[in-house]
């Protein structure tokens, strides 16, 4: 009968450890990335709220100025063309800022939707990674470590027996 060379066996010990460590890494990433993105989104929301507060204050100032101008015009005071043009320019700038902030707010809404989808994916990946971690460590413990422990136990037993046999051998005096 012909003897075929034995194919190399993959180191299952490393595969089980790899599965467990890959699961741990996936768990860290699936929890860490959404947390970081949520934090940055919260910072952006606070920034938008601050801009909205500034815009509201500017709008209040414009309304006060408009009320004052209407009162002055009703009283017969004539305003210079330069003041009227400055006021129109302030209104234009306020409108542009308002449009800009609305655009940023819309971006945040889209980001919130994407973040929600990422959180759903993250929950799935977290459960999958927990399964990988369990299977990796479980396979390592039950399929490999049991045999390695038995080998170490037998080697220790042999070493104890060898030491006992050596101590029983009487050496002749030289």
C-alpha cells in the first residue's frame, strides 16, 4: 500500500482564538463607531441650536427696528435713503443666514436617519460578535484545551514517576 504524505493540519488553536478575538474586535467597533458618531451629531445639534438662537435674536432686533421705523414714518419723520438701504441689507443677511441654518438642519436630519440605520446595524453586529466570541472561546475550550490539559497532566505524571524512579535507584559509592 502506498503511503501518502500527510497534509498539514491548520492550527485550530489559532483559528478558535482568531474567531474569539475577531468577535471582540467587531464588538468594540460595532459599539464604538456609533457612539462616536452620535457624540459628534450631538455637538452639531448644539451648534445649530446656538445658531438658531442667534438668528432669533437678530430677527427680534430687526422687528424692533422695523416697528421703530414704522412709528417714525407715521410721525412724519423722513429717513435717509442710506438708512433704508442698510436696513434692507440687514434683512437680506438675516434671510441668508436663515437659509444656511435650515440647510445645516436638513443635513442633521439626514445624518440622524443614517445614524439610526447604523445603530440598527450595530445592534445586529453586536449580537453576531457575541456569538463569535462565545463560539470561539467555547470551541477552543471544549475541542482543544481539554486535550492540551490532558497532555500536560500526563507529562506531569510521567515527570513525577521519573523523579520517583530516579530517587529509588541506588548509586554505588565511587
